[in-house]
């Protein structure tokens, strides 16, 4: 009976010991200072010789254990920096030689797990320098454990973030697993780029084509709306045939993506049976002083005035959400088109009627006019309604 009680007590103390020894509070946090340039430095540092660096660090992989952010007062936070961090993760290192370092990481922007090869020199202050920039600074190396000071990034306000990190030497098997997992050479990644010079691209017919200038292997292009176009590819050449007006293409390779938006002035592609909105005006006038006037004779401010779409009374609810105009094409009688962004269903007169348009009108004879088709566009780049607009010069 007494033996069992004694065993139970020992087990309780053992659990308490295990719990406390696994707690981050047991970390012997060093202290740091910030110099006049805002750069973080260790409060004290024991120099590591080149010979010891070669013996204890070079030729080994180093896996991340913990990182603690360094506070402005030089103390360390006690929660791991990466615990609740989205979009980034810790870095693993392989110091493959006295001048070459492999940096293994996950890059959320691609997204991809891969590596970069960094040429470095081991310098004074236990720093690994690459192009005069510190990759990291070694604070200590004790057996299989390496402690470093590393730069973590910059906050939105411009404040630089530094961390105190603990690394453990990898076994050969662990290093092989890291190399398999992070196999993509991130320095060889290309942007997915195409030969389209203008985006959006406005064409006069139903078909266009472009070349893929750079990619990370095989690629594909898909439209935002199924049935809006036909796409054929041969090598790096892509052909697109519009089946309706307005196509938003997204191109993908294994790492990157790009977007191409295409509209057409071909009248055969104009939409039918979606007369949902009316503009504030279908016709206005301009006088010799380049002042704008509504049909009822009141003056419209060129600098501050705008036209707004209003739904016809028979349309409410979900259809207005589906067909919410965010932009328009202003197409003149010569088939020349301009893509204009709208603001909450409004288009400003300064955008719709640039100063050169008013100059052209007021240089003509009384009654000279310009007519536009205003083609409304949804967020997924579908042209869904065409509205007329006319401006006439009156002396």
C-alpha cells in the first residue's frame, strides 16, 4: 500500500518535471541591443574561429527548432514567432561548404517549397555575409545546437523584425528528406509572361492570339466564364476565339499565374435581352466655353459631375448582384474603344469626355455631335448591356 502511494507520488513529480522542462520558459534567452541604425545586435558575443566554424557548422544541415521575436527593449518574446503566423514558415539551412549555403523555405507567393543557393563568407562577429548583407549571425554552437540572430522581415510601418532562433544539427537522413521536400530551385523561377502589351486588350474582331514569353514548364489558360471563348495552344502560341464579348483568362503553370482580359468592338458580339439599367443621361450638349448642359438646360459640372446607372423597376435582387457594372467600354462610331472603370455604378464626365474630345467638338460647326455606345461590364469581364450616349455642340 505504502509502495503504491510512493510510486504514484513519484509519477506526479515526473510529469511535473517533464511539463516544465518542455516549456519555453526554460529557454535561456539572451539579451540584445539596437544600434543607431535600428539594427539588432547581441548584448555580448563570444567569437567563433574560422577553424571551429568549419568543424562544427560547415557540412551539416540545420533544422529549425524555435524562433522568438526580439522586442524593442532587447528582450525576447516567449511564444514561438511562427506559431500563429500565416503565409510564412521557418527556414532550414544546409551549410554545404565554406562559401556556399542552401536556404530551404516555403514561399507563399508562388506557392512553392524550394531552396536558394547563397554564396557567403564567414566574417567578423560570427556573421555569414552575402553581398555585404547578413544572412544570419551565430550566437553560439554547442554540440548539435546552434543559436543565431536572424532578420525576419519588415512590418507595414517600416519596423524591421529580428529573431532569436534555435537550430539543431540534422542527421544525414533528415537532410535527405529536406532536400526531397524542398526540391524546387527558387532562383530559377520565372514569371508567367505573355506578349500582350495592353491589358485589357481591345480587338476589332472575334479572334486574337499571343505568345507565352516565359513560364515554369507546361501552362494552361482558362476563362472565368465557361463558354465565353475557345482556346487553342500550340507550343508557346495561344489562340483565343471570343464567343461573347468580354473574356477574363487566367494562365497557370506549376508555380505562377497571369491574367489576360480581352474585349471586342465586333457588333455581332453585342449582348441581347439584358436591358437592366438606364444612365442618367442619353444626350447632353456642350457650348463654346466647353460647359456641359443636361437636356433640361441646367449646367453639369465637368470636374465633379458624373452619370449613374439606375436599374429599371422590373429588376431587383439577385439579378442586380449578378449584373453589377464595374466598368464600361466607350465605343465611338469609328469603332475606337476606351476601357473606363466605374465607381459604384457611376462614370465621371472627365473620364468619359476627355478634354481633347471637347476641344474637337467646339472646333466644329454648330450641331456637330459625337455618339458613343456605352457597354457595361460585370466583375468577371462580361459585357452585358449597351446604352447609347450623344454629346452635341451648341453655340
